[in-house]
């Protein structure tokens, strides 16, 4: 049986191996050793890192959007 297509983008929660800047807010720094969310976008799967504070907001908003859609169905 064929697998269903995913609506979600490819993502990982990783421990940063080097200092990075958050894609959502460049004033947020992700220090080496901190956890961060990496979302892969585009055809080549370019990685975009998000600090933990922004990642929590992204995940909270996604959860809320999915909950609303399921409630309306």
C-alpha cells in the first residue's frame, strides 16, 4: 500500500554544533550546545535554524492551526 503524503515540512530538533543566528529573529543567537529547531525548506532542503524560544512559538501556532482545522471538520 502506498504511503500518504505528508503536509509537514522536514524538520529536526538538534543540538547546535556551532554558533548560529535564528532565522525568525536575527538578534536571537543559538550558542554551541543549545537545542534548536531546524526546518528544511526549498527543493534542495536548505536548513533554517530557529532558537528554542521561536521554535516553541512555531510549534504552538502549528498545533493551534491543526486543532482548529480538525474541530471544523
